[in-house]
């Protein structure tokens, strides 16, 4: 099983690219949303630490946003609690898909939380600023202040790009992304076959 990690800016279309690989995708953002809706354990832990904001189940996303904006350390507290659960989810995903040729890891803090392995193939998704903004504005919960908070805890994009095996340009069209993905998969196959 070859693990492919997707890196890039917030709103660069990482999930869009991940989906187009055509292999099982572990989407951390989706799993986090599920935790807020269905995991009583996460709710209890957050309620204990942030009782002013988290006091009803399922967890209210707007209240969560208020907690993040209220205090710089709240986001780190939330991430610490949530990421423990996300690691467990990822392990069961990897176990379930261990016989697959490729698995795609769509995890925003892949490098920051040291979830990646040395052997992972990293793909950096590059998008134009206008496309990123347009994409972000489509989100229901779009809040520039929240996005800035998340950007502050992430490694610089230049670092991520430098440490990536491949760069894929995302123009938000299926065709351009598919061409990029095909090239990447072909290169990986060729490299594996030649070793």
C-alpha cells in the first residue's frame, strides 16, 4: 500500500484533488465534522475545558468558532482533543484498505501533527489566490478570521511545497486535475517497477 499525502493552502482544493485519484481517501475534515455530531466522548472533553462555549450536544459549529476566536490557545486545545480521535480513525481506515494499491490522506495538519511517514509520497496542490478565495467563499462557515487562525498554526506553504514529491496545479476543473494525477500515478508506477 502506497500512502499519498495531500498538502496545500486552505481552500486550494485538496479534497477535490484527493477525490479525483480514484482510490480510498481519508478525509480528516469530514471525520472531524462527524466527531462533533456523533462522538459523546469528544463532546465531554471539550465541554470540560470550554464550558462557556461547548454545552450542548451535538457540538454547535458556531459556538466552536466563537471559542476559537475568543482566545489563541483554544484552537490548540480543540486540535489536541480532536486529533487523538482522528489518529484512531485513520488507523482503522488504513487497516481496512491495507490491500489497496494506493490510499490518499487528505489531512490538513499532516506534517504539523507528524502523522506522515518518511515513505509517504507528498503531493502539493497549487492554486491561484483568486480561485482559493472563490472556493472559500462557497463554504457555509466561511470566516476569514478563523481561516487566519488556522493558517498561523500551519507550516509555511513554501516548506510544504519544498518537501513535496509532486506539485499539481489545480484550476478547479476535473480535466486539468485528472491529467496531473495520471502523470503522478504513472511516475510512481514507473519508479516502483524500476526498483
